[in-house]
């Protein structure tokens, strides 16, 4: 294809030295030294990418990134083969996984261009493989220039020698100027920025596609360009290689605009295009009594016809203005005939001059507005009456037929007519059917479709009857499909007997109706149900199942079932002893796209097998993190808003209070960053806390945006812990609490319903230190009764003293075992009930001091001072023998019995 056309050598916009130039090719305007990120460069890259993809789709290829995707040579080869309709002159690598293969493939493509007489300079295969964007854009512009701009099917006169001597830009500009003689098109950037020139070009190529381009608002260039380009895409087969926003951008370059406009010379109109003739509202005409100056009377239809056959295509609108300036829209019905006529009527309510405005396509038709004089009606309408529920001020509801009767006996001859004005002020929406029942009575029926105030005009013989107009307030239509019910008491499984089951019914927006709820147990008997009006169309219900089995809940609104009704709920047996408990914000609320977290804790040692499931509007991924201390952190990720039922299972059965109902909402539009909220302080440390001692921590939400802070805390026995929160007014919160039990405590900190980083926090609470509660008792500390050398003991009771080490010391006074104080040896035995038994043997008679310390503090009753008596009793010593006789012998014997020892002393 290229052999029959002159060769062009033109520099690419971003790479002025990439291509050779000849005398026919103009230098590009983009040789200016602009920044690499100039807006026009991005537009050019986008445009060239789309142009390539339009051609590559023929071979099922596509460029995602113009800079990198040509690097393996395959897409470049495919593009050249599509453009030239020829195959490469030599083989290339189909799977170029290595750089050398990629370089070889690109070389094959460049050699092909050389043989096609498309010369390139300063560009080689390495530039393409390495992603040199400037040179790549230059290469693509050369292809566009050669295959799209230089080779379209120009008009025959352009094929003359003079035409061939012009540059491609001059030829394209000349073709467009020939198509748009009414517009001064002189360039490919400024003249296209209002979008109107695009509409004119589309309409010139296919008259009727954009016939009203000259009426387009020049302050809306993007809308104008979008309309023209979409029509060209749909019906001329011209793809949008540049976007409407880009082509009207002041920064757009000429090459991008030329790339898109070069597609128009080859455009062909597709069959079935919605061609429209130009509008000429002044050629429309209105005729009939309704637009005549005289002859119309009050409350009688004024009819006329509008003919638009010569005016083009458009919409007919009619407005009637009475003498007081009140304006209303007349009824217009298309007749769909060959002259495109419309039947129109209005019903004047007062006498005097009326102005009838007739618009076609938003413009006045010939002779509009018409001045029409409305005269008085004939007959005595004041003697006609009407009554019935359809005229009552209240009691009627939307979408329900109602009626009334009109009585004209004694009012003379005339026609009964009814006009109903709906809440929007229109008189064409609600129609009334009138049936002549004879005996001067008429039965009128109508069906209001909207709630609100309706005005009903009843006329006889052209005049309003007694009490007309009537004001009727219509209530909301009963629409059960707009009701919804939700809550734990409607969950199909998980509930148990002897647990209160609750749910709510929402009726707001469902119209007027009676709400009725019936609950039947497994035996078919109706179960009692408590009802409470919660306001704003919301009703709460509670029931208390006592028998296991299937319960059926029927909910009706206005006598009709709401969605899901009747609902079956399976009630299980009474919950036994619980092995686990669950709590946390994720069981109550959450945010779409954020994790909803909660904690599961063991109650006792034999827990069993845990399980979790989440049921709701979307599937939710669940994660469980076992903390190794009898608890685990559970989180799930909801992806849609709504009510979710969170089931916590133990041995395949729901635990008590499961399923938990969590309301998931969409995230706030802005200023919501729970992941940037921090909590820190001693009150969240894992150790160092004691019973009865207040502790504190801080929540820093300065970077968290706007959301409510919530802190939930429990001790290891499941009892709630009261945490006092004070707003410091600077984005931080001071939090305090006092542990009451020496067990593990857990705190969950959430921001806007989402758990913050590191939450939940687990704190081990110590029992504290209370030396004053240490008790010492036993014979070893008695004031009397202790004997030297006799083993004794005493007990130290620390059961209520909290945490601390026990220290004991026993000293004897000087003179007991030596001239100075001495420490006495003792044994200490720890018992199972936080008591200690201390055993010692006094080594002699005398005073002793016992010291007992707890956590390095002396207990209140120490020092304990005791007295140890000698181990012998002189009254029990007997002396006998001849030495004690009065005969005066020198030798005698004394027996001394001391405890278990017997000593014999011989005195000389």
C-alpha cells in the first residue's frame, strides 16, 4: 500500500531528532523545550496508545503501556502487519524471553519499515526495548502520518498534482475547511476547544446526526465534544482515540487532534442512524376553539390542535395563564398521524383574558402566545351538590379507588365535569370516571396515585357546584414490599428456649396500613408477643419460647405479607453450662471494608471445639487468632452494609446469646482513619497492675478523623469493668479504671465501631500487697508455756495478704546461748492454702523475738516477744542417801529427773 504514496519523513513531537525531515514536511510545533510531564505530552501518549490499540484489536493484541509494551517487538510487528496488510520479510522470535531476542524482533520491525520506504534516523532497536518514550512517540507519529493522515481516500480534486504537493497537515486542514465553509477553521487546537466544530464536522459527514450543533452552549465544551464524538463513534465508525476532555483541553497538541480528525475522510454512515432534520418552530401552527379570541367559557374544556409536520422533530408544551397570573400546564396528547399533530385542552376556572403559550422544542410557535377571552358559563351550578368518601378531607389512601356522587336535580340542564389537581399541581395524572345513574345523579370514581393534598373541582354547566373545590388529603399507599423486619428473633437457627427473642419491623415509607404479627409455636398454638412502638415507623417485638421446635412468624402490613413472611425460626433446647463467652464491638456494629473484631474466652478448662459463621448481605472472611491464654481474637470483613448474624459455636452448637446481631454501615465519606488511633499507658500494660489501685491510659485520636470512641472492658470472670473516659478537647482521651479482682482483664478500644491497632489489650492484675492482713498464730508464739529444748511451731496465714514474699527471723536474747543475741534455726513449710508452718526448738530459757515480714514490710503484730522457761522443774527433784543423813558421812548421791534425761551428780 505504501508504494503508491509519497514517502514522508517527519519528526515526532517529543523527539525532534528521531526522524529525518524533507522539504515537504513541516517541523512539529512540539520541538519546544518543554517539561517531561507537560500536559500535552500525556494527552499525546494516551491518544497514540488508543490509536495503536484500535488497529491491534484486529489481531487480539493490546498496549497497556506504550513506553514498555513495544519492548518485546511482538506488538510492534503486529501493528505494522495490520497497518501495511503485509507480513514481515523474515522470521522473528514468538517468545522473546531474553533481551537479545527482543532486540532482534524490534530490528525485524525497523527493517520492514526501511523496506517500506519509511525512513527513520536516530532510532534503533535498543531505544524501543529500553522504553525511550520520546523516540517511541516519534515512531508512532511517523506511522500515523504515513498510514492514517497521508493515505485516506481524499476527494478526486485533491489527487491533482497541486494537492499532492501539500503537506499532510495542509491536505487534512483543506479537506475539513471544504466540509465546514461556515466555520473559520485554521488550526488543530484552538478552533476545536468549544466542541461545536466537532458537531459541525459530524453533521457535515452525516447530515442529521448533530443538526443543532450551532445552538450548543459554548460554555459546556466537554458536553459538546462528548455528544459529537459519541455520534461519530456509534454511526460513523470513528473510534475515540482521544477523549472529549482531552480534545477541548487548551494544552492539547495538534498531532493528537490530527490523529483523531484524520479518521473522518474515510467515515461511512451506518444504516439506522437517528438522523434529525433541523428545527423550525415557527412552521408549527395551532388551530381550534381553544385558541380563538372568544367563544370559551369557565369550567368547560377548551380544545385545539397543534400541527408540527413542517417544524421538524420536537416536544409540544402548552401553558395557560389566567388573569391573576396563575399558570398551569395544559393536557397535550400526540396523535401519531402523518402531520404529527397534537390534541390539546385546558379547563379555565375563572372569566377574563387568558394567555395560551404553545412551545415547540422549547420555542414559541407561530402566533404564540394566544390571547383568549373566557366568558361565563350557562346553567345554575350552585344548585348541584356532591357527597361521598372520595370528597372527605381524610380517610382516602393512594392507589386505592374511591368515589363520590353528584346530584343535579333542580339545577337545570348541563354537563358534570370533574378535574383533580394532585399534590404536584398537575391536573392530568388523576382521572375521574363519571357514570350517569339517571334521576339527575352521577357516580364518580377515581384512584389517587400519590399521598398528599388533592384539590377536586366539580362543575355543572361550566360552573363550580356548591362547596367546590373540595380538599382531600390522601394518605400513603399501603406497600408491604417496602417494609422490612430484622433482628435476632428472626434468625433461622441459634435461638434457645427460655431466652428472650427480639426483632424489629420497619414500616417507614410503606404507606398506610395495619401492622400485625402472629407467632405460632411447634404445636400450632399462638405464642404471646410483646409489641412496642419505637417511633418513626419502627416497632419492636419480643417473644419468649418455652418449647423447642420450629416457630412460624407471620408479619403483615395492610393485610399483606411483608418480604420473607412467614418466617420459620428453629428454637433449640435450653442452654447448658457455658464453656465460652464472646464479646466485643464486632458483635454489635462495624464498617464496610474494615475488620469487625470480638473476643472469645474460655469458661473453665474443657472448652471443646470452637466454630464461627457470619450470615448477612455479603460473604465475610473470618480469621481467628488463638492467644494461648484461654482466649482468642476473632475478626471478619463485611463487604456490604446491612444486618449480619454472627454465630459463635462450641461443639457445633451456638453459645448463649448467639447469634449476635451486628449492624454494618458504609464508611464515612471522609475523615475516618481508625488505623491511625493509638492507645497507650500503664493501664494497658500486661503486668504491674494490682487490685484496688486506680490506673490510667491515653487514647490518641488526633489523626483518626471524626468518629465516636468506645471502650469495652471485662475481667477474666466475664464481669464488666467500668472505664471512665474524659475528652481532653485536643483529640486525646484520658481513661481510668480500678481493677477489683486479681484476674486477667481485657480491654477493646474501637473508633467508629472499628478496632484500633493492638486492640484488644490484655492486662494481668495482681492481688496487691497487704501486710496488715497477715495472721500469725500457734503455740510457737504463745506468751507462756514454751520450754527450752522442746520443739514448737507457729503458722503464718497470707491468704488475704495479696502478692509478696514472706520473711521470718527468730533471735534469742543475750545469755541464752552466749553473751550476745543469736539467730535461731527454724524450718518453714509452705502449705496449699497460702499458709506457712514455722518449726523451731528453743536452745535455752530466756527471751526470744520473732519478726515476720511480708513484701519486705513488717506485719502489724511484729515483733513478737516470747519467754521460754527452763526445761527442768526443781519441785520434781528428789535427793536421798546416807550423805543426807545426820550421821555426817562424806559421800551422798542426788538423782535429778529432767524431762526425758536423767543426770546423776556425785558430790565429794
